C-alpha cells in the first residue's frame, strides 16, 4: 500500500474512533486531540491548530470534568442528554476534522460530516442503553453505566491518537454491541407493552352496572 494511502487510512480510523467517542462524551475526544497535538503525536488540520493552545487545553479539561461529573447526577444527566443531542455530533465533526490534515479541505469537511453521523449513531445507542438501564433498575445503575461510558470514550480517544487502526476496529465492534443492545431493549419494551395490553383486554370495570334485560 502506498505510504500516502496508508496515512489516509490511519487518519480515517482515527477520525472514526474520535467521532464514536464524541457520541458518548463530547469533550473527552477533543481533549485527547489537544494533548496528542501538544505531545507531537498528531498533526492537526491547519484550520484547527488552536486546539493545541494553552487556552483550549484548559477549557477542554474543565469542560470534560464538568461533563463527566454532571452525568453522574440524576435529573442533571437527563438535561445534559438533551443539550448533547446537538453538541456531540458537532464535537465528533471537529475531532475527526482535526485528524484530516492530509486531505484536501473540501474532502476533509465532507468526510468529517460523515463522522458526525457516526457520533450520532453511538449517541443513539448510548441513549438506548440508558433507557434499558432505567427501565430495569429504576435508574440505580445509571451512575455505574456512566462510569463505563467514561471508560469507553476515554479508551477510544486514546486508541485513536496512539493506535488508530485498532480504534477503527474497536468502533465496529462497539457499534455491533450497541445494535444488539438496542434490539434487546426494543424486544423488552414490545413484550412489556404487549403483555400489559393482553392483561387489560377482556377486563371489566367493577363499578360498571349491567342494565337489567
């Protein structure tokens, strides 16, 4: 494989990893990009070199800590999810775009938009998993699930910077798992509502008065 083709494949895998991570935590992948750039591990897209500045690094550290902490607080985590519906795909776009320095800018933008869809996909899968956790545990397991999400997003972000090919493979595996989880949650919901509908069928209101013939 020609060297420049391999570099493009590596950049695409890194972009996929960061975009998927952004679908779970918006700021953690951007923080990874900032740190990776400052350590000389990656070369940023010329339009996003500001991510390596001191101000950007400090802002991303604060934003990441706030996002991770807020997601552990009941009610606040639901509000965060509403805001993140728009924020996470944007973060996925920016994080992926930062990795495409070797692509012509119009192509880089187009590919980064596709990566934003990947962010949206992992966000939907995450929301389905949260729905299943809330339905089965009454929300008690949500903080534990949130911690697992931190670990997944952090691991994907790390791999995207250090081992991009592995990050791409990990995203494919994760999307498959999320798809299976989403199907399981859908089955449980259908079974539960179906059972409720059947149990309600044919019952009579005890207060109902039967007219005399």
